[in-house]
C-alpha cells in the first residue's frame, strides 16, 4: 500500500465529529485491521447513555434526553460510518424505554443493523457523582462490549 491510500481530502473532514473520526480510523487501520464493525451501546433511563465504538475505538460517548434523540444519533452514525457490520446493543434495565428504542430503531434501520438486548446487571457503578453523565456513558460502553440476545420483531422484552 502506498501513501496515496491514506490521503484524506478536506471535504472528508467536514461533518459530525464521530463520523470524521471513523473515516480517519478506516484509513489508518485499513491494511492491518479487518474488524470493520460499528458497535453502539445504549443505556436507557432518565438520562440515556450512548457510546459508539468503531474498529474497537471509541468514536463518541454522550448523554441524550429523549428516545427521539437516540434514534436520530444512531441513524446518523449508521448511515455516516459505512461499516460492513452495525451492531446496536440496548440495555433492558428500563424495559419500557428499551422496548421503545428497540422498535423505533428496528423500524428505521432494520435492513442495516443487528439489534441485541443486553442484561445490564453489573454495568452501572453505584458510587460517586454523575458529573456530565459519566456513569451513563460508562454504562453505555459496558453495554456495547457485552453480547446480548438478538432482537427479532416478535421477541417480547
């Protein structure tokens, strides 16, 4: 591979920060890393934690306040990153909200993603403050890294 394969054009650096980071990772790791998977972890609750990992590197970690915001953020990532595989892992400690998120994402992205429902037991730390949603983000990352049960539209949570 020559250096031209690693060139990134100015226009590729425009847009969402996480998507730009994914483009850079793809270029830097393309010859030695074949796990072209986007994994998104979601921790439903009053504050919804969301973490996106691509090529096992954290692209973003944030706290959102509504199910609609989560669906928009996940859709942007899935369409923008262009990974060969997209896995969304949703914690089901808050069953009603997990169900809402799951069905909305399935409706919007069914042909592009695999959705897994994850047991949240042990993903939250009980101590300390939750400054800027750090616990929610950490829980979302733990959920992203834990395999779950594959969602099928007829599954009942």
